């Protein structure tokens, strides 16, 4: 009997040892995966640094050897870095403008739906199914939140946070206040839509007046200055010989003037009013 108990004890000890060794073998495999991922991410960071470092060193070397080419490359790199870091902000501002542009029409449609006896959820669904671009996408997220047991107030507040616009925040505050305190939401939405439409008309009138002066400046910089400068360079070279290097002329007409034209177009686009 004692021998049988000793054998059972030995078997259990062996089983425990094997389980411990198996567990020890499993843990390093998980650690290896984690370390491999960390190494890969670190290598990616190093690779990005390896790419960026020559991009900064090469123009500096060229700036000493060939100053004109070095300056051109530095300008291009500076523009690329500026675009990379400003692009998310530009996209966010564009998205806000697109939402605010269609907001009065969406509010008026919601008001009509509510006056016809349709519920708020179905009125929001009609906005999602309509072609209101980014606003329809945001309302779709709001509807999904409501379907997954989020109340209307919290869902509208989340919508306001995502859009991140003061004008849109004011609209959402009026909607949530009406839902909390009670009131005719259809009339309030219609009033907000009419108010924003009036503001849009005033702003577009001011925009058209400003646009006339900007277009005169655009015609002067984009058309007259390049032509006058080109005529002056040709006239001066025929009388006095070359007064300006050919590379500088190419730089002016292929980079400088087109860049100014692009900046003016962006300025005009940013002038376009929203509610």
C-alpha cells in the first residue's frame, strides 16, 4: 500500500514538473511576440529618421556648393512639412464648413418631418438618407448611438463634440434644451433655419463685395506683373545684355508666380462664408 502511494506521489510530481516547464515555455513565446512588435515599431521609427536626416543634410550641403539649388530644395521640404502638419487642421475646417453649409436645409427638413407627425428618430433617419454629405454621416453615428441605448441628450452632445464648431454647438444646445424642458421642436428648428438663412444672405452680399477687390488684385498679380516683368527683362537684355540669370527667371515663372496664384485661390476659397 505504501509503495502504491509512493508511485502515485511520484507520478503527480512528474505531472506538476511537466506543467511548470510547459508554462515556462509558453511565457517566453508571448514575450517574444511582444518584443518583436516593439522592435518592428522601433525599426520603423529609425527608418523614418534615416529618411528625414538625409533630406535635411543634402540641402544644407547643396546650400554651400550650389546655393540656388539648395534654397529651392529647402523651400520644397519646408512646404511639404507645413502641408503634412497643417493638413489635418485644414481637413477639419473644410469638414466644419461643409456641415454648416447644409445645416439650415437639414433643420428645415427635420422641422417639416416633425410637423407632419413623424417622430424625432425617423426625422433624423430622413437626414441620414438624404444627400447632406458629412452631416448625414454624423447623424448616422448619432442614430447608431441612440439605437444602442444612448439617450437623445447624450447622443446630441456627442455629435456637438465631434463637429467641434461654436455655431453647431449653439444649435445643439437649443435642441437639447427643448428636449429637456419641453416645447415645440419643429417650430424651434424652423426658426433656427430661417435665422441662419438670413445670416447667409448678408454674408454672401459682403463676400461678393470683397471678391471684386480680390479679383482685381488676382488679375494684377497673376497676369499683369508677369507680363510686364517679362517685357522689361527682354528689353533690358537686348540693350544691356543679360541682367538676370536664366535659372532665376525659371524659378520666378515656374515656382514663385504659380505659388502666389495658388495662395490667392486658397485665400478666396477661405473667404467663402458659412452660417
